[in-house]
């Protein structure tokens, strides 16, 4: 008998085929969901934002031992406004930053890229946080003779539009300087190795006060928007970022930052910005590196402590008779064999020995950065108060080797019910100050690590 489409065999075969198709479809969909959840995990885990910031002369640098910069401060303002924690990675190589733009590693990439071309069509840009434009840099008195062909050098990290008609009119020949970024070309210009270069205005206004012989020339292209590159898979966060940028750009604080960093009269730029060739954080780096290595303490951590204590000023007297670069108390100075007549190197060595002694008390904390929170707090308040907070943690069944718990009880030691607890040996402490001290030291230490890995 002839089989029809409704025969049992046909139904069984058809059902099996449909089942196979559904399983395959579900598997592909499951893999897609798995991939998407990996993309989202960076912002959903502990409400932390992963941010990549390019080390740019106007956006991140060290001022009197403190990390600052236009985009650095913008990110800090967003961190405060959003209530999230920004985990900041500083990138020193523009090419490495470009490798990251299509990867789901970061929620924000604070790096400039031309908003055109094939790659940019796959990117999500924030609302612009600032604007700049290309200018010609030359030495003062340089002649712009249109009858002479002049070489115009373009940094390797420059990616924005130029007015080719104007460049042709001025008789410039474009020279791409592979492997040289803007700050390096400015040094070549100063040293008369080249005569003309392209630079964006924000970089020029930041660096020129350190080069007496250089001048900003003509604007040589359109104004372009500086934007953050965002994770295209996170619409909710991106909308939050854009709404914040729009609102913040109308505030007095935003205009203060523009004036602070991009005004020709900025005191921060004129007096305190380090020339890109100067890689030191403090005047004492060479001494600190030598002895910190000997005692197994990160030299960047020692510098962060020193800045917090004295801002690198020697001969200071502080509260309770503390003295010098490391602001050690008289009893501690005596213990380590120094006094007010000791040299700066002797003060630094004593401070490093003291930090080493403190650190030994927390050898049970294996994570170095976690441990350094305890060391910094002990340097400020004395180890006894931190041990008290640890004992209060243990009494309340919380982890006494994690700073987030210990810092809570350090603050509570200002309340009688806590500082009078039988497990407390060192009594009252206005712990909020010590917690702030430790966290400021660690924020500075982390920034120093990015600048000097």
C-alpha cells in the first residue's frame, strides 16, 4: 500500500528531524547567551567599571606626587556621580589601546580615534566630553614661505582630519613619523631635528610652557569631538554615561577643568606639569628604589606614603613632633637611630625600615595590595589600632584579613561601645581619618604603578 504523508513512519522521521534542528538551534542560542553574559560580567560584577585611559600629556600625569589630568578627573567625577568603582588601567602605547577597541574587556576606553572608516562603524561612541583641533607647531620665528616646500611631520598617534587644501596652499609635504608620538616629536622640534609638525591643540597648550622656543601656528583642520568608546552591548550604562556627560558639561566644575588644563594661563601647566622626558615621581626616587628593593617593599608604595606625609618637603614638623620627609614620631625616630639632624637619605631609610617592620606583622595577608592597606593605616594610626579592628572583625565573624571589613571597625572605634570592648587594647580612635589616609595612599600607589609598572 502506498504511504501517505500522515503515515506513522513519516511522522516519526519528521519528528526526529525537527528535534535535531531544535537542539542545534538551542545550542547556538545558548552559546550566544554565554558570550553575551561574558561581555556584561565586567560591569555587573561588584558594580565595577573597567576603564582604559591612554597616558596622554593632557589627560593623565603626576602633579606633586598626585595623579591628575583632564580625562582622569572626568572619570573620577563620573565615579562619584554613578556610585560605581572605576578600575582604571593606564595605557602608554596608543597602538596597544587600538587593539582593545573591538574587544569586550572595557566598559570605557578613553582614547581618541577618528570617527569614520570601517572600524569606527563597529564602535559605540559617547557624547563628546571635549573638543580640539589640529594645529601646526614650529619654532618661534619660523618662516611660512609658500614658495618653499616644507616637511610637515605627523605623529604616529595622530588620526584626525587635516585640511589638505590649506596644507597644499602653504606648500607642505606630509611626512608620517612612524614610531614617534606627539610628545617625542615636540622634543625633536625643540632640538631642531625637524621644523614643522602637526599636533592637536590640547596637547600643544599642555606642553608648550616647557619649550620656550616653540609656538602654536595655524589651525590646520576641522574641530573634532573627543569621545569615550563604550561597550556596545551595554545600552543601560551607555545611556547613563551620556546623560551624565551632557549634565556635567553644563556645570561650573566642568568649565573649571577646561580652564585648569586647556587655558594658556593654567598654573598647573605652567608650574607643575612634568616634561614627558622626566620620568620621576619624586626628587628621591633613586634613593627610595635602592632601599625599598633591599627590604622587599614596592618603591611606588613608599613614594605614596612620603607624599601623603610631607609632599616631598624636608624639614617639616608635624603634629606630636613628627618630623621630616616620612613624618616619623620622635620615639620611632629614636628606635631607628635618626633625629632632626639626619640627612634626607637617612630619613628615607628609617621610613622604609619602619614600613618593613609594620608589614611583617601582616604576613598572613597574602594579597600584596590588600596588605598595603593595613600597612598604610598602621603607619598613620599605629599598628595597635589596626590589630584592635581585626579583633573586632573576628568577634563579629567577619574576615580580619580583608580591608573592607577591618576599615569598618576602624571607623567604629570612635564609638564607646566599640573602643570599650574587652578585645580592644588601644582605645579610642577617630578611625575615619585613618581609613581616608590609607585609601588615599592606595589610590596614589595604584596610579604610580600605572605610570611606573
